[in-house]
């Protein structure tokens, strides 16, 4: 049985990589990938802790909820990115400076 | 043996995640993202969450990744030119500030994890003492179905409505507006 510390360390590494992607990347799709990394790190933590809760199965159930939430976030985010690209012809967030026309 | 396979999966996940953020080419990053998600599904199995692993593969690899590749191809005219020029700088560092920030975060979190190490919270020690932990011989999917339909029925329904609303909203946002 793998100890909890191993899971926590892997998910901390994945979280930091996602943070780096969000801050450093100049491409909206890569930023979305960074957010997905962070959500995946959170799901790994939920699942690793959920192993110790057999009565409620709360870890696994909320991991499933988190996966659904991430999927919804990606669908809406990509729709917004496509709209922004149609308007500005770029997906670099630094060039997108105004909210209204 | 189990530990060796776990380390292999962890190295796969972290290595390909590092490659995803360090490659210049977005198309390659997207396909490496696919490998990261598969590796995460493997790690979920090590945490005895087989149903979550299958859902991860179906939702992420079947849905999210296809969506991302579509969005990338619709929003990047230089895709073909981008694929042809292979960047010679493999591990380029675009800006050191963000690297410093994320390494700082990693340092703080690893310090916390090492300090925490085996001081489990009370509910974990209680459950270990009473034997209420999930074993590899348990029938997880059966239990999850029962829990979803009894104890967690309200969150389940709420998230169904939420997902429906989000998908309709995404379809509405990305439609072509007819010129008037």
C-alpha cells in the first residue's frame, strides 16, 4: 500500500507545474491546460485521502464531481477562447485588453 | 514491486507535465497532455479508485482533449508552419519570475508534507483502527452507485443540471451569429 505522502508529493509537483503554465504561458489554451493540471492535482489528493473513508466514500464521490466541473469549465472556456479569437485574431491574453467593443 | 510501478507512473506524469510547459509547440504539448492524463488515471488506480480512473479516461481523454485540439486547430493559423520547425531550444526558460514563484510554492508544500509526514488527522487514525479503509478487494463501483443514489442524491442532481446548463451555454457562445 502506497503511503499518503507519496500521493501528496506527486500532486504538489503537478500543482506547481500548472501554476507555472498559468503564469508564464502566452497562449490561452496553455493556460487552460495549466488549470486542468491544478484540478487534476486536487482530484489526486481527494482520491488519496478518500481511501481512508469507507463509510461515506466522500473522496471518490467528490473526485467525480470535480471531474464533471472541470469538463464544464473547459467547454465554456474554449467557447470563450474561440469567440475572442474570432474578434481579435489572437489568443495571447496580453493582447486582449478591453471587455467591450 | 508496487512501489516501483507507482514511481514509474509518477515519473511519467511529472516528466510529461514538465515537457508540456517547456515545449514551444502547442500541438506537441496537447498530445503530451494526453499522456499526463493517462498517467493520472494510473495513479488513481493506486489510490484504489478504479471508477474514478475510468471516468478520468472517458471524460478527459474522450471529451476535454478532443475539445482542446478542436479549439487549437480553429484558433491557430500557423499550425502547419509550427509543426514543421522543430525548436532547437528544448528547455527554454521564458521568464524566470514565474519559475521562481512555482519553485517557491513547491518548496513550501514539500516542507509542509515532510513536516506533516505521519501525523494523520484524527478521523484517519480512527478509521484505520476500526478497519474502515478501502481495500483492493472491495467492490467500489457497487458502493459508489448506492452512495450516489442515496446519500449524495442532491449534489448529483445539482451537478447534472449544472453540466447541462454549461454545455448549452458553450454551444450558445460558440455559434455563428448571422449578420443583420
